[in-house]
C-alpha cells in the first residue's frame, strides 16, 4: 500500500474536497482522485462519498482513519530520523517575508558550504499559515513570529531574534498628525504592534491595514503616514526613515521545529546559520 495514497485520502477527509486536498498535497485534483480510486480498489471498500460539494468519509473510512494517521505519523517520524542522521535530502523551510529577506541568503550560503547535498526549498507565508503548513506536514521547519499560544509538546520554538517595536516615521515629513498604516491585526506580530499603538495613542487614525511590512515602510518613507512596526534587519535599507523604539516592547522571532528533529544534524546546521556567529 502506497502511503502517498493514504496521505491523499486523509487530506480529502480533512479538507473536504479533492481540489483543497490537491493544493495541500502539491499535486493535481485528478491525481488525488486516481490515488483514492487505486486505494479503494486495493482495500475493496468505498472510502469516500459525495455530499453536495463536500467529500465525506464512509463508515469504513472513519473506522480506519486512526490507523491511517498512525501509519503516516510513523512514516514522518522515520523520515525525520533518516533526514537528521545525514546532511542530504531536502529541507522545506517556511519563513515570514521579513525573515526571508534577512536570513534566506545567509542560509543558502551556509548550506552550500557545509552541506551541498541538501536541497533547500523556501516557502513564504504568514506565521499563522506556516504553522498550519507544519501541522499538515507540508514543511519541515519555519521561521516565524512566536505563536500567541502554548506550543504543543510535539513542537519546539527556538528564538533567534528579539526585534524592538517602535514608531516609524519619515525623516523628511512632519508626522505629528499623520494617520497610521497598520500592520494587520490578524497577523501574530501585527496584533502585538496594535496593542502597543493603542497603549501609546488612545484613538489612532487608521489610513490602511495590511500584512506587508516592506510596503508599509516604503509608504512611510514616501510620507503617506506613520506606523508602529518591529525593527527587522532589512528595515535599514530604507534610509529615509526614523525609528523610535518603545521601551521594552519586542517581537520575538524564532524557528519552530518538530520535536523529533530538534537535535538532528540538519537542525544544528540550520540554527548555526541563523544565530549570531553561525
């Protein structure tokens, strides 16, 4: 029995449709349908049924789901152990946009020098989306903002930077009464920046809200407004900005890993590329 077929079936059950499962699995919807058809032929029972636009598991499928998940979990554990034992294979690394700009080049150079046989696959996304990708086994690790909840014991969060949060203004424009460009409050880091802003300004005038820190910085530099943001390394490229930190306020950035990979050779190499002196 091909475990890829089991993975596709579980994806359909959890996502509710062939199309959504295909996006999660990184294949076409027809490929997912073919895998499930082959799996049903192999076990001799129907595993899915359509209810309107949603695909639902049959009673037989629901009964087998726990065992299927156990098989997939065991395979993932084995792959993690094999990947951690040698510096070969593929590393699927997610990163928020600012971390991608700050760290991607250094990670690539570090891997090329220390582990040329490791293929790095970089996946951009928001912290929330990358955490979900970790849960679904779509990436191996992610550089993201510290989760605003307790991380399950199956994961570990390792801090790599504490970025001061402060007021961002254009040097060449008077910003005393300028409206605010708000880092999206739906983002983990944005929610923290919003709390800081509200503590400093009781009723801030919002010009726009977006989850794109580089674009916010660009618009502030152009004199469009002001913003409360974390100071990531790439912010220094904007020479026309003035950053005033708020005392003690920081955004914690780190790497989230599966506990099974926490002490692997590949993880040690990755952390060596991310931490000072690495």
